[in-house]
C-alpha cells in the first residue's frame, strides 16, 4: 500500500524546498506562512511542508523544532476544505516520527484528528487522518483517549470506504484499539464484525491480515463469537483455509478459528462442514510451523467432547501428533503436546499413543529448556497416565518420575500442578511410589503445599495423600515441615482443596508421630470447628478427625472421653484429663516439661522395657521418662494368671481383682471419702518432681485410675474392653459377653454389655441397664 501524494510538474531534489507564492526555499518561512490570512498561501505552505517531511526523519524532526505542529493542528478546523486537506496531509506525513507522535499527544491533537473522519470530508483527508491515528494508536494513553473521544464509530464506518488506503489505516487503528478489553466489547456492540468479514475479500493481503488479526482479538469474547458465527464468519474462514492462494493467511485464519472453537456450536459447524478433514490436511501436508501449530491448536479445541474425540481417533490423528512431537519447531511441539493431552481422555487413544512410543518422547521433552514445552509435555503425561497404569509404568521406566519430582520446584504453577498430578497417577503402584519418595518428592511437596495457586494445592494434596501410604514418606513430610502447611489448608475456603487436605490428613494420621504433630499444630481444633452442622463439611472432615484420634488415643480420650474396645492402649499413652472446649491437648513431652503444679496429675502408661522405648520414635515418649517397672510386673502377672482361666467372665473378674489389689483394694462406697487417694497422688508428684505420674506407681487409686489400669492390662493380654470417662473422677470399663449355649429362639440376644466393678466388689459385672450400673457411674 502506498500513500497518495501530490504530483508536481517539476520534481524536487531532497535539499530544496517547494516553491510558494513568494520566493523562498526555507522551511522556516513555510512554517511562518501557516499563519497567513490567505488560504492559497496556507495551502501551498502545507504542500511544501508535506513534500519536505516526506524526504526523511531528519526533516520531520526539523519541522517539529520549527513549531509546525501547533499551527497545523489549528488548521484542521479551518473553514476552507483545501486548507484542512493540506493540514491533515502534512500532519499525516510527520506523525510517523516518534518525537512528533509524542508532541501530538501532548498537544491533545487526537480529538481534532478524529473530527476529520466525518463523511463530509474528502477521501484524502480520511487517508491521512487515519494514517496519523495508526501511529498514535500504538500508545496506551492515546488508545484510551481515542476510545473516550468516541473514535470507534467513525473508524468502523471507514472500513467500508472505497479507498483501500483508508480501509487499511482504519482497520489497523481498530486492531490496535481492540487489544484493550473495553474497546473489544464496544466494537462488538457497534456492529463492527460484518465489516471486518467483508475485508477478508479484499484484493490487498495487508488488509486481509489486519482484518484477521482484529477478528482473532475480538473473538476472544463470547458475544463476539456468537455474532461471528451468525454472520457466517465460519464459512468465510473456511473459504480462506480452502484457498491455496491464501496460504499466507492460513495461520491467522486458524488462530481465529481456534478462538471460535471455544463454543460448542462452532465445533458442530466443523463436523457438519467436514472441517475436521481440512484441519488434518494442514497437519499432514508440508506447511509453515505457524500454520501447523495453529491447526493443532484448533484440533485441541475440537477435542472437548466424546464425539469429537471419537472422530479424531477414527481419522488416525494419534499418528500425526506422534510425528509432530519430533519436528524441530518448539511451537509445533508444544501444540502437539497440548493436543495429546486433550486426546488422552479417549481410552483407545491412550493405548495407541503408548504403542506409538509417545510416552518416552514426552519424557524426553521434559528435559528441554522451553518452559512452555515442558509444561505442555507434563500435562500430556498427566492425561496419558490418568487411569492407565501401563502408561504410568512407561513413564517410570523412562525415568520420567525423577524429572517430575524435580519440576515440583519450578516457578511455573501449571508445571508444578501437572507434575504433582502425574506423580499422583503413578503412585498407585507400590514400586513406583517408593521410588518417587526416594527422589525427594515429599520435601518438594512440602513447599508446594504453601503455594497460593489453587491447581497446585489440589494436585499437591492428592499426591501427598497417595505417597503418604509409605511410612518413610510420612516421616519425610514431617521432617520437611509439610504437616504444618497441610494443617493450614484445613482453613481453606476452597471446597475441593479442603476435601483433599482432609484426605491427606487422614492418611498421614495413620502414623502416630505425624498424628501427634498435627494435633500439636491445631488440626483437631480446626476440624472440630469445620465439621459443625452449620458448616456442611461433615463427611471427609469427620474421617480425618477420627483418623487423627485413632492414631492419638491420648488426645481422643481427653476430647471424647471414650476409648472403644478397638482402641488399643500402647506404650506412651497418657490421660491428661478432660480437655476444655477450644483448648489444645498438650503432648506428653510438653506436659513433662511443665513445672510442678497443684493441678490433677497426668497419668502415663509405659508398658515396654527400656529397649522397646529406645526403639520408639523420639517424639512419642520424652527421653527423661523413667520405666514403669510395677506396670510391667502387673502385665506379666496378668499374662500368667488371667489367661489361664476358662471363660472370659472369669478372666474379667480376676483381672478386676488384680487391679483393685494393686490400687488399694476394695473400698465401700460409704467409706470412699476416707480413702486417702488425693494425698497419695500429691506425694507421688512431689517424689517424682513431675506432674506426670506413671499409672503403675499409684498404690491408692479410685475409679478413673483403676479403669485406666484395667484398660491397659486388658489391651496388653488381649482381652477386649472400653474405657469411658464420667464426671467427678468417675471412669469405668465396659465389656461384652456372649451367653453360653442360648436357647435357639433367643440367639439374637446372646450379646450383653457389662460394667466392671473395680472399687466396691471387685470382679462383679454389672449389667449396663441396671440401677447398680447407673450408681457405679455417678455420684
């Protein structure tokens, strides 16, 4: 495209100035003459300035220094058409220079130039006014001023101008303006899309390119895509794509089509017009990388429905994409990876991709420097390994899991999210899971759990939950500080993140040290608050809470006041008393370190020998705790004497008598107030210089002490009983007995629950439904 210029009867050399009505070859004189009262003088001065400016940037800058802009801007509103024409032509010639453009912006010339777009003005005025605007519209503040000055309507009108230069300039200005969101919306509302579609028929490639570029931009908006489709825009694009003579337009046309394929209606049009075959043609035939990449992007957009995936599969698209992964161009590789990811949702495509060796090829791409390529390849591996253990094994066999673990440290959230998700898919296999953990996955995931990106959190929490099936993985996560980040996610307002965090907490809580640590970090309090009826977050939160409590029976007993027969007390259990609402239950180590006080003692259980305690985790039992030799002797006596008895009823009764004898014998209810158990406990605390008292050292105990010892001994010798806390130092044990040889008609009532009397008539079993049992539980 060339600009129209005045044809002089006598060409001027570069170093001469055009003649005007007076004898002068000086640009200074021409600038001065712009202020003349005579129209003919002004017109000739404008022509001379135009001619001088066209000779080079140095001349344009010279005219700027001579102050030509201000009078030229003023002359844009002159009453004479000839003067206005001369002024706008001169300005258009000068506006290409950056310094002139900045000066025009400062002089607020845009409104005056926009006025020259009115239908009453001549074509040459339209041409040079729009030429000025093409340069100005590249500046952000100028774009905003054009929009605020209502510049879009006249520019849209000029898209239908008979003059190609005016069309070219107008569409270029519009292209620059619609890079901003508000201009895109305004362009659609003003009905500009039909005019753009008409420009696709232009004889000038530059106009077609600009029209397609503008369409590509505006079709990012859903309403614009709908209008584009209603105006037969899809057919226009397919006309371009079907014409070999328009090969230079194919990339831009495909990029526009890719936008439009975000709508299901356009996807239907592709199928209806057999556009899929046309897209595949661009992939299989030799084409420029930009065309191939854009065509693959279109296929990726098409592959969003089961029907589309089936058709792509039937066309053998997998083989084409596999070949594109080996081309040199990074953009084509990246697009091919994205298409593989989309097609991996079709089960048959997963198998074909595996047979074609796509998984090793993608694993190799993880080693490339391009961040976008690595992110796309990782996403493709995620899709191929999702629900497909053979593909997951293929990633493992090619060493992909090592690179994926490394990528968890990447700065790109998408790469981290896809890497964690792929590792989650792979971790279902035990051998792979162990290898992933051995390469430092838990340390990396501990950092990923601190991310603010939702996708990273979703995939990382799932990955943690899957890997935490391994004991070593739980230990690694604990050492890396990952449990603290995981507990914080229990506060997440995002429902899916919260659910995944609960799931991960549930799995990690199967490890007692991890459960203790999460309780120390406040996980129990958070979960109790989150699963209240008003929150609506009950199911998964309840499972996580139960898992934490099951692995930390000391806290469970403090909070719930109940241990079931399946809750087995082990070495390191302690009874810290009933927890206050909202108060965290301290760990045994924290309680041991407290100075001696007047509060109720903490009763600890140490059932093992020194050797067994040394084998325990360091954070389970405080190092300074002494052995409970008396408890170990009681356990040994129970094993030797109790288990020899014939029936469970006899065993429970005998064990009750053993517990009673160890803690001061039977005490009549009316004499309970004379029993010196409180003094005895105070003496023990003073002697030990600790608030923590081993249960075996208590020689004068009442309900709560005896019930704890009974539960401990029962669990150690394999008997089954529960432990229930009441009020005012009451606690009791329930056992279940089955009636021996019941009548055939009463088999449904064989099971009976009893409370074991450890205080008044040791060994007596009280049916839970009797007044005697009720009296034993209350004051």
